[in-house]
C-alpha cells in the first residue's frame, strides 16, 4: 500500500499541532508500548510514540497483536491524578476515548467488548493495552496506553486464523487521515484519563458495551463457567449471573461472548 491508500503517511508535526502533545513517528518498531515506556520517565503527559508497523506488537495477557499494513499503532504516556484503586479503570476509559475519536474522525460508531476491544460490523477493529510505568525507587509514575487500530485493509491483510474475526475501519480508500485520528485519540485519552476519579466516562462505556445481556463464558479455577452478563458496575467490572442465580463481578480476565 502507498501512503495515500492507507490514510497518508504518519506526520509527527501534524499530530503535535492538532493534539498539542509531542509525537514521534518511526517507520518500524518492535512495540510502541515498549518504546514509550523507555522514554516515559522524562516525557511530558500526552507524549506519543507511533509506528508505521510493529514487528512484536503485544496484546493483553502476553498475546501477540497482529499489526497489518494500513494500521495505526501508537502509545501515549498518561499521568492520571487518581487514587491507585482507580488505575485499573484506565483501560475502560481509554476504550471510550478511542471509540469517541474514531466516531469523530471516521464517522463510524464502534461498540466495546468488555473490557478493551472495539468492534465494528461484528469484527474487532481495535485493541488497547494499558501498562503501568514504575518509578525507579518504587511506586507508579504513570501509565502507557497502547492503541492498535485496523485503519484500512481487506481480507488479504488478515491472517487465515483471524479471518471473519478481524475487521477494518475502512475496507477501501479511507475518507480520513491517520494523523488526524492519532491526534484526536491523544486528546481524548488525556480527557478521559482525567476522569478516573469521577468515573465520568462510565455512562458512555456502558452505552457502547455490547456484552451485558449476552451469555458469556470465562475460566475460574481451571473450570469454564457459563453465565449471563447483566451489567457493568461502578468499577467497570463485568457483573455476571450464573444459572443458579448467583452473581459475581469479574474485574479481570477474558470472556468469550456469543456471536454478535
């Protein structure tokens, strides 16, 4: 793909001008999160690392994040001023931030699969990975939020094992610029991370999340449990109800959802 067909080459100057934050663009990186974490100690809030491609992208729980051509791969340094107990909610807040940015710039409304994946037309189009940045002397000095958006592409760009599951914002020539979307994501991440203490993003998260009301499966103690998801609680945990009527809140882990 040439620059035009993938939404333009990523331009650090444009991204910085539109977002008000410093941005660095690389042709190729192993992982933008790893690069951002190395620079985070001296970087200002909002500092972003972007790459045209990743060779070792990571998802949650150590999974490989597939990074096909035409994607938007970026990581942003955040320093939320919130109680430590609220920091796990940053992933959910970030999902809202990115969904809002995609809708504003690309005109597409994404749904959220608990806790951090964005879906469009029944397929995953974005993954988010939030990681804490430890201070040299101990404690947490902030976080790096990695965002991988499948901006444009087609089935030929999807590994065989992910076909039918992985989608793209644009299936053909995009009508938006990747640099503009990147800047909007940075602005929204700064806005939503500042809402951690108040959880002001929670209403929008609940509106976009398609999991409540569906049957899900999750693993507990090595056993697969089937339950109905009934809601998202005040800490962004997924509340589920098993067949015997017992309810519990899942604060972490993976759930599989009945097909959309």
